């Protein structure tokens, strides 16, 4: 009977249908394999002695085994060899099976009885091969084992029955009787342990799949948490930038103006300082609102959000900073979603802050129009003859565009007529924060 070549048995990787080991705990897995093999070896030895001590089951073979120390030593050596191969079953399942078959045949010959030589390790090797190997390779190996088992049993049975006759004198009927019963016994035994091996492999695969799915779900949950934290930080950075760009920049402009006129026009400087104090109070209030909005689980998270109803305050603040501002509102803006109103407010706020910084003492025109689809915002300013204030991080326009796109809208920022600048935003009324 042909068997798989040495190259095919050693070069081919264990198939994915085999039993699953835990790659995260290799030491524990190796110890478990060793303990299982040792338990099977001990069970094989105990079963051998128990059967040998029951004459009804072992007959003369049992008595000869118990009365022969040499036979017992050989049997223990063969069981020990099978135990050692069982410990390597994960890496070499096919060689383990072939070695176990060979040792089992030798054990049957040493004991002069097939039943005594059929050990727990033999059954274990059948189940493990079925769990680890599939397809034609498994079929050929199992067929090899069954033929070797049947041939050994027939040889031992014929030798015991016809010890004084030649095998050529056996009748056809006797040969059939001596083959059929062992063949049925072997087929049933192999069928039971093959089924057990397949069930074990299926259970291990399901366990591995469940572990993998749980790990994947945990990973997805952690990823969602990280993304939520990142979005929260981005929202906080955006809100704080808007407040800082609008209010703190204005305070800085007024402080510089007060410093220039402090010696010659103390009254005007005092007015500017009063405005700075008022602006600082408004800034503090805005910062508190931002923190209150971002604390979603705070009992005071119902702080009033900036909305389009406060556009007049933004226009007045721009006028106080030297920007001639004209505000036009066309349509009802109160029905817009809070997220839309907040984003529109921040876009206007950032645009006016940019005008104060890059075009001081210019003229700005702010138009907010309610359309059937949503809201349109246009902010234009004329060129300035004054020197622009230094500073700015370049994030303002990008932040405004991100706010608009986050709600499904658009924003453009481009040079206007005669050196001015124009910002146009369109945000749908049904806009909801995505992500």
C-alpha cells in the first residue's frame, strides 16, 4: 500500500481544517498537548493490564503477557514511543498516525493478540488524523491503517487457529470468516473515531471563529471610541479657534490702538480699554458656552448655543472694531436646525474676524438669505488702505469650509472686486453633522 512521500508530509503546511491552537499562549498550548498525550499513554497502559487480567477478554495472551517481564517491557517501550509521537501530533499529524500504526502492529505481534494491542493511543491517533487532515490524504492514510490492522489481526488469528498447518490449507470459507468479523470491527471503530475527530475539529473552528469575531468587534468598538474622541477634539478645537479668532483678535487690535493713543489721547484710550473689558467678558461667556456645549454629559449642557439670531451682535462688534458693516437678513432663519445655525454663525464670525485682521477699517457687507433648500451666506469686503494685522495660522478658511461640508454644503473664498474679498457659503436646511 502506497503512502504519502516524505516531501509531501513535511513540506505541506497543516491544513486549515485542523484543530485550533492559541497563538497567544504557545507555552500553555504545548503543555496541554503534552498532558493530553501523557494521559492517553497512561490510559493505554492501564487498559492493557486490565484486559490482561480478565481471562474472558484476553485468554492465553493475557496470561502470557502477565507472566513475561520481557513482553511487558517491550509493551511499555512501544506505548512510550506512541506517547512521544502523540505529543508531536500538532506539527506532524500524518507522521504521528503512521508511527502509531507501526507501533500498534508491533505491539499486537509482541502481545500475540490484536485486541490487547488496540490501545487508547491508537484510537486517539485515528481521531486526531481525522481532525487535522482532510480529503484524499486522510482517506489514504486511514485506509493504510485499516489494512495494516486487518492484516495483522488475520495473521495472528490464523496463526493461533492453524499453528500446526500451513496457511495454504485454509479453506475459502474459513478465510472469509476470519476476515469479515475483524473487518466489520475495524470499520465501526474507525468510523466512530473519525466522526469524533471531525466533531472536535468543527468545535475548535467554531471556537476560533467566535474568538476572531469577538476580537474584531472589540477592535471596531475601540476604533469607534477613538474616532469619537478625535471628532470631539476637532469640534473643541474648531469652537475654541472661532472664539479666539473673533474675540481675542479684536481685543488685541483694540489694545494696540489704545497703546498708540495712550499718551496723546488718554480719553480715547480709556474708551478703548472699556471696550476691551466688555469684549473680554463676552469672550469669557463664549468660552463657557463652548465648554458647556462640549460637555455632553454635564447637567448644564443646555447652555444657549450661538445662532443666527445673534448675527446683529457680530455686526455690531465688527463696527466697534472699525469695520463698517451692513447686515441684511432675508427670510425666516429660526426654523433651521441648531447644527445649521451654529455652523452659519461660526462662518460669519470667522469671516468678520478675517476682515478685521487682513482688511482693517474696510467696509463689509453681510447677506444671509433663507432659500427653499437651506441658507445662503455672502460676506464681502472692500480693500483696505491700512496695514493688515500680523498673525493668523491659516486655518480659518479651511475650518469654515469643513463646517459647511460637514453639513452637506459648500463654501468658496476668493478675491472680489477692487482688491476686496468674498466668502460665499450654501448649507442645506436638512444638514446633519455626519460621521
